[in-house]
C-alpha cells in the first residue's frame, strides 16, 4: 500500500482500516457480501466527509483536501520530510 516501498508509510492506511473496522463497523454481522460492501461504502463516506479528525485540526479529510497551502497537522509525516530532503526543499533551523 505504499508508493516508496517503505513499510512505515503503510501506517496511514492501517490507521484508516482500523478506524473503519473497529469504530464504524464494530459489532456488525453480515450474511451477504452485498451488505458488507454497502456498510464499508457508508463507513468510508462518513470517515471522509463527516467525521472530524484530530490529526487534521478538527477537519474532515474532504475539507482538508480542499485547503490550499500547508495544513496545520498534529502529526509528522516522515515521508514528506524525506521527499523534501531529497528535493532540497526542507528548511532547517
């Protein structure tokens, strides 16, 4: 699930999967694949468009995607830092 092949980049996908599985679908029972697909689709829609995220300063992912400029994030993306270093963009100090 990573672009770079770095297993640490997979943490974001794992976090999303964990939230959907253990927060939004927890305790649900399914008997048909159609029901699973519908529940996952509804959970992803809710996760992206309605559920505020602490790590995005209370915005939803959809709201954050619509922002211009740098986001005020409450987490560090080591992937972004590595890319900026490779491109000589990272400011130090």
